[in-house]
């Protein structure tokens, strides 16, 4: 984990309330797809955890949804402004068990961390199938970006305005070797019940500190409670215990 200053290079709307921000600075502590950064915002006490969409040593892309004061402040930032952030947080996805036909499943703002995972898998000559789930057509983002990587992309919308009508579980292929997913807990539960293979599930939780000190984002597992920010956000299918 590093506390660094990042410079805004670009910040643009992808949909009505989803934004893409490009940052420059020291990203060397980010070592796995699915990790996140925790951004300090002037005037607000708690930092805002945002998943990493893509990165290299000095360039970082994040995608975030405007849902409150913190993300609204982010949406108004312009090129040249600086952001203080903790980087290299969380465990991220492990690609060792992907097999040759991994299935990547993202719902809403759970989509971004799967992009870096998909790119790295393709660099390893593994072609994933990607399912992107949204409520309606005008909420869809990053479909073309996944296609440009070479992924087979399936889109679902709850209202049927584009792609398969329904949920991500309605678009599962017949053949896949492993599942990676990120999204709201109801989606994760549905994938857990539907998936025929093992997999890794990235949880979205409200976080206080972002590095395991406050215990505010604990999740029950077969080995006891784990901190989503420190021991996660990625948990393996076999260790998850769902709360009623």
C-alpha cells in the first residue's frame, strides 16, 4: 500500500451518472486485477474506494458512479488537478485457475475491474467470455472496449432494451472453465447458485479505512470473518457463507 498523489489527465461521462477518470502517477503498488484505490476528497472525512479499471506503471483508469457528495466532487475534477489516494489495496483476482475458457461477469459498476482482468488473460493467450449486466440500454458502458480486446461479449438488460432480457445468469454459455465476477450482492448470490464451476467473487462493501483497521466491512466465511478491504474484496466460491 502506498499513499500517493495522482494527477488527473481526463475525466468524462460514459453514461448519465457513470464517469471514466484517467490518472497519472506512481501506480507500482497495484499488482493484481481487481484491486482498488481509496481516494481522499477535500472536505469529507471518509475516503472513497474505487476499483481499478486498468493500469500500468504510471497511468491509472478508474470508472465510478455518481451516488453522493464524494463521487459528485470527483465528477467535477478537471485535467491538471491532483488526487491523494492509497493504492494497491485489496487482494485482487488470481488468474492461476482460469483455465482456457473463463467466464467474466460484471453488473453495473462491477464491470470496471473485469476489464484489466480480461486484458491480462488475453495477454496470456486465454480468451474469456464476458457478461455485462445492466438495468437498461442507456446504462451500458465498456461493451466496445471489451470487444476490442478480443472478448466474446454478452449484454443483459433487465428491461430487454438491449441484448438478453433478464439478468447475467440468463446469458451463461454452455461451456466455461471458471467464473470471475463483480457486482452487487444479489447478483453474486445468483451467480454462485448458477455457476457450474469454482470461481472468485469480488464484493462491494462500504469501507471506512480501506486497509483493515476498522473492521467495518467484515464478511462471514468458512474460516471466520474476513475484512473485504484487506482480505478481499475477492473471495473464492468455496469459502463464502451467505448471510440470510
